[in-house]
C-alpha cells in the first residue's frame, strides 16, 4: 500500500465486500454474487491505471464503481 490509488481502491473494495457479506446473510438475498464482479474488477483496473500514470481514466473508472453500487446494487446513503 504505497499510493493514493491503493488506498482509494482498497476502501472501495472493502465497502463492496462488507455489502456482500451483509446482504448474503439476509433471509432472501437481494442480489447474486456475480453482481459484485464488475465493481470489483473496476477497482482493480482503477488501481492499475492510477499507478501507471492514468489518473483521469482511473478516477472516472472509480466513479463508475460508485455509480454502479448506487444504481445496480441500490446502496442507500446514510442520512445525516
């Protein structure tokens, strides 16, 4: 863990993993395991691109991961 991209993508992936574990323990799971593959691959690709001097593309891809989680996985943001 040396770069900012390492930290950003690990936090995003940890959020996905937590969501997967939380939802898989429900009586009737809302989504399938394969629904988590695109954002997980997006985290890996974003990290790779960010570490190889492509910050704009990496940032857009990481933003795509967040949008995927909000739209497809229907993550609700906390209300403060």
